[in-house]
């Protein structure tokens, strides 16, 4: 369990939505691919923008978490007909007032609803500005397919082990 690895963590606390996705990987290229796949699903954009989902890249060196990078400030969501949406942090979208959607007379006309329903189609583009993110390289023995690692829990949660690759713990 003393491997070095990246953990792409994307989740929301239980409530109206549930998500506790982790990608344990030994390379940044794998993480980039995994994040692109997650952000291609409109429901995940809804979770980021309206629900305030956590999105971090945690770095573990030889089994110990050494860094946790909030990825929100490095995202740009571009949707035709709307200003670009960026983030200053979790639960802090900039460019569109998602809370105002709660008061709309017809919720089916809101951007929140369109994201939730997957109705944006090819009008949406998501960029991750990897060139602005300082991700430390992994050192020592790097995790690979077949390895099991231990993830540091969020406050109030149990320690979890995770196999290399994808898992969704649905917190």
C-alpha cells in the first residue's frame, strides 16, 4: 500500500444527488482522459455548477497524501448562448447565477434543468487548463493495474481502499 498515485476525486455529499467517484491512476495522462470523460456527461456539469460537487486531484507519494489540488479554478464551461462559466472554488461558479434558476417560472427553460436533462448536446464545450496546474510528478513505486491503495477519508468518513482505476463509492 505504499505506492505513489493520483486520485481524481469527484463527489457530492448525500442528499438529492449522490456521487463518490475516484480514479486511481499512475499517470497524469490517464487522469486527463478520465476527467475529460466525466466532464463530457452533462449531469456532471450540473453537479459542479448547481450542486457544488467536489473535484480534486489528490497526489499520494509512497502511500501518503502530499497534495490536494482543487480543479474548479482550472475549468471553463462554454455553452452557446451563455457567458462562459468558470469557478473560484467549489460551490462558486462565475458567469451564470444558478441559484436564480430555483425561482424561474418554468424550470424546463433554465440552464440547470437543461444540464440535468442532458439537453445541451453539442452546444457545450468544457476546457481544463492543465497548463496552469502544477501537478507534482510521482516518485518511488508507482501504482499500476491490479494494485490496491488506501485513500485518505474526508472528515467524518471511513478510510477506504481502492483498486487501480475507477470506483464510485456513492458517499
